[in-house]
C-alpha cells in the first residue's frame, strides 16, 4: 500500500467535455488559472485521443 494519496483535478478535462454548449478558450484558461491558484499540484487540462 502506498504511503501517500495523489489528488488530481480533472474538471477541465472530464467536466468541460460534458457541457452541452461550447466554452470559450479564454474561459477554460481562466478556470485552470483559478484552480492552479488554489495550490493544486496536478490538473488535467486536456487529452489527446483519436476522433
């Protein structure tokens, strides 16, 4: 068993792709900047997959 837990914020990646309407890139960047300001050490912002 590991001695630590790694918490990864995936909202910008998983959460935003489920929105019904497109979200402006500037708004996505603002969200990621705000999450980063909280001290999160790991934020998943995107993924590269085959369409």
